[in-house]
């Protein structure tokens, strides 16, 4: 089963932070966000990745092309270029396909352009969201219902502190709660290859707008309700927050 990671967007809400680097390459700790997402899948045995690239694709390609150099300690003999390594990394069995699907391409078209690389059942997620989701349970849920696609419904974290009052009196204050009502599509989707029949390779083909509405009318979309934690990097504040969680040992998405 292939895992598509949509990593081609501009990340405009992050301002000048993404002027020189694509959002999936922003770091949590000493690793890019996209690495954390891939690591989460690999824990469950899914190590066949297809990265759908666009904005600053060359930076992501360069990172994975030189992955060993970025991930191990070594001595290099500059004359012969011989390398003596002092360590190794745990990603030696990952297969990563890096496919440039265009700078201005919307999500539906990005998936369609990967058609030649896909299996009968595949997964897809966004390159900026992490979760403590049970991938094995998600896949089993998808296989159990026989519909075209499963999306993961998540509770988004509140952007600001939440106060609860009764008759003007403060009852409780939660600094950054997980909202208790309302689900959003958090990525971590599983789909059958016939999804591609609803997509076009035209750059303007989106996923949620158009294809999802048509599939919903045909009752071909199921929702896996993830009751755990999920967060994405939408702003600089989000990036700082996730780094604080990582540094304090409280990274909820880390299962490795």
C-alpha cells in the first residue's frame, strides 16, 4: 500500500518563513515535519512513500537524495570522497518516490497525476499535520466498509484559551483545549484506486471541492472518527508549539 504525502503547497500563512523553504521541510526538533509524518506511518509497516511535490520541490528532493549525509555521523576523505560512517539511521527500508506534480496544482490533480504509481488501495495525507492516530485501525476500518474513501475526522485544537462561565462566574479555563464538537478532515485518508475516476489531471481539480461532494452524494465516503490528538502547522505559533512539545518529551504523535 502506497502512502501519498501532499507536499506541494505554498504555506502562505507562514509568511516569510516559507519564502526559502517549503512548509513540509520546516523542522520539529532536528527533523522536517514530513519526516515525522512518514515515521508515524512506518511504525505500522507502511514504508512505500510517494511525495507529491510542487513549491520548492528541489529542496525536498535534495534532502532525500542526501538523506544519509543529513542523518549519520561520518568522516569524508575529500580527495577520494570515501566516507567512513560512525552511525546509521533506521530508515534504510523506506522507498521514497519524489514526483513533481506542479507548483499551482490543487490536491485532486496532484493525486491523479500519481496514477501510474498507485496500488489498488492507497493512503494520502497532508504534509503539515501530525496525529496519534492508529493507522492499522484506520486501514481496517476502510477495508470493512467497501466504500471508495475513508477520511479521518479530527477535533481541531482551539487557537485560543477557552473560558467556561456560569452567570458571569468563571467555572473553568483551558489554555488550549481540544474542541469537543465538530470534526474537520485531518488527512490520514485511505482510498481505493477508483477514486481517480472522479479526479482530473487539470491543475484546477481540487479534492474536497467537487469530487468529495459527488462522492458524498453517492454515499461513497466514510469517516473514521479519531478521538485522539491532531495538530497542523498553519502558523508560526503552531510550529513553535509543536517544537515545545517535542523538546519537552510530550510529542503526542511520537510512537517510535
